[in-house]
């Protein structure tokens, strides 16, 4: 996907969608220490591709950016890291924007 001539293009390993959700999955073999910003960029490209001119924002589908990593991306020894937008002042309040970023450590499993 490339939204404009000047924008950075994205080549997804796996891109799947149904009526309500979009899944993007990418395998990461080396840690380039850019996954958080990469997830943010991919999420924006997915959203731009998902919503046409004149459509309402509430028509955006739930979207999931998933990285399968052959390393521990945060060196915290968790097999799965899931991220959603939450309020810093009260972590019980979620933005509920329909986006989830997941990083799965699959050392020895992939």
C-alpha cells in the first residue's frame, strides 16, 4: 500500500479482513528497535485504506497490527505484548478506538 507518491509504502506479509475487522501480520526476524513507531505507521496506513472520502469515522473497522518476533522486543520475557490506547490518569478508561497492536515473541516456536 502506498497512499501518496510522497509517502512511504507498506508491503504487508499477511493482510486479511472481514466485515468488521482488519488484521495485518508481519514476521520480524531481527530487532531494528522500531516496532512501536512501525506499528503506529501501519495502523495509520490501514485506517487510510479502510475509510473512503465522505464516510463517517465510526465506520472504521477494528484493526490489529501483529508482529511475530524471533526475539523479545522489550526484553521483559513476556510471550505476548498487547497494546491499546488507555488514559494515563485512569487506566480503567479506554479510548476504544478499535485498534490493537500486538507483539508476540515466538522464539523457538516459529
